[in-house]
C-alpha cells in the first residue's frame, strides 16, 4: 500500500492503482461531470457505481462509498470519526484488509484506494473498490430464484474458508454476500480484522447471518430461503471449518 499527502489529509492506494489518483476521484460529482455514474445501491446511505475508464488505462467499474456513522451516535455526528492515526482510520484499515485478502486469492472485491480528510481531531473517509462484474447480492438473487443444494453448500464452504484464515466480518449478512458466475464474494469489511480462529466470534458471525436471512424473509415472504437451506449451508460450513 502507498500513501499520498493531500491538502486536507491523505490517500492510501494499492500497488495496481494509478499514482495520479486525486481526492476528486472520491466525489460522485466528479464522475457526474464526466457522465460516468452508471448506477447506485441504496441502503441506509447511497453507494455509487462509476465507470473509471477515463482515469485508468484499462476500463474499470468502481464502487464509491462514503463512511457514515450508525446507531445513536449518528444523531451527534453523521460522518465524523475521531482521528487516532492514519492506519487506524476505518477506510485505510478496510483497504489494508481487502488488499491482504485479495492478494491471497480470497473472493473479495479488488481494492483501489481510500481517502481520509482531516478536520481538527476528526476525520471523514471514503473507499473505492472495483465492482464485481455481473454480481448481485443474495437478497436480490433469492428474491428472483432459488439456489441449488450445491450452491448453498458452496456458500458454507466459502465462509468457512474466511473463518479458517481468521477473517472476522463485522456485518456478515445476506446483502454483504454477492454471487456472480456461480462464485460467492464477501463485501463490506468495515471494522473487519484478522483474529485468532476461535469458535466464539465465528459462531457470532454465523448467528448474525442467519438472523439476516430470517429478517429478509419476514420482509419478503416469497424469498427463496428456508431453514432447510440454512441447514445445508451450515452443515457444509461445519465440515469445512478447521477445528482449533
């Protein structure tokens, strides 16, 4: 990972990212002016999809995400975080974890860069990753069609691979799992980290994922998810999990 000083803070970027990267690349208005915004994903906040081919030698589709607070503290500070060091910021920490996982061949989006803007004792941050071509999240997929037995088992094995490596995902839910060309990907590693592979946090991750499936099913009763599907996933997960 490389770093570049800016007028208001720093940019962290990966080896494969152009060294000419600027803070403007983290603004959706920059891409709007170039008619390069290709879509968005609306959750609690909007994530933008942009065509970055005008700034990169090879045509690339990027995902641009700003960091926002959640929970009760959101009412006090919408997007400001206490600065305790550049590598400890949410954006740079997530970029570093993604870079490590991507370089080791894990199914995660290709990391591009992170932007940190200082303001006194606080900072705001943004992240750019490469969009997984043809991907949709599991809720979108299951709202249209069912997955096969083999796919549920493959998903369980995929999660076990991350857990065997000690990868903690702070928000493992159905919308943070993508599927593209029968390959599963995990996304959104904000507050994620590498931990000692112990059963307590691994179980908490899986419990969170099950709750998210049940929550989505309650909102959309036609969602192609059942307890039997979960048993297929979880049995494959347990079989693939390395016991410590």
